C-alpha cells in the first residue's frame, strides 16, 4: 500500500539535514521550513511537484507485538487442561486438580526412581563383569 507524497513533504525530506536548521527545536524548525517553502519560486515548486508525483511512500506493515509471553509452568498448563474436565465450585475444583497433580507427580517420581535404580543396577553388573574379567587376566 503506497501513499502519495506532497511537494511540502518532499521539501521537508530534502531539507532535514540543512545546516540552517541544526540546533533548532521542533517549533522553530517547522516555522523556518514553512517560510523557506513559501519563499520558493514557482519554477522550484513545479519541479518539487513533478518529483512528488513520481515518489510515493510505502506503508510498512505494523510489527507484531514482541512482548514475550511468560513461560507457563507445567502445573499451570495442567490446570488449564483439567479445569474444563473437573466439575464443581472453583475451590473444590482446584482441590481436585491439585490431588490429580500430586498423583501424577508421585507416579512420575516413582517411575524416575525405578529408572535410576535400573541404571544403577546395570552399572553395578557392568563393573562386576569388568572386575571379573580383569581378575582372570591377572591369574594367567
């Protein structure tokens, strides 16, 4: 999507780095640029008009909001999923959801404990085998 540029807008763009306007505030700068524009000869204005017809500004699409959403904890995600499934008053609902969460967490902890025990047992067996192997090579 593009917009037409006025001759004054083009003049503003051309004079934005002018040494005459350095150090001026917005109000003084605007007044000075307006006086400079009105002081232009008709020929200079005509050239600005021609240039302005050729130039157009394209509107940039609005940037998406870059606010980061806070990372939701697993518990928060769980509550959101369960809230519609569990019935009752909000307080009772949250109590039920809390109990469900603790059951799941204890089951996960037990599974993790079993997995760790399995890994430890495998490591012990491996070290026993390597120890026996090293003893056999020492006897020979």
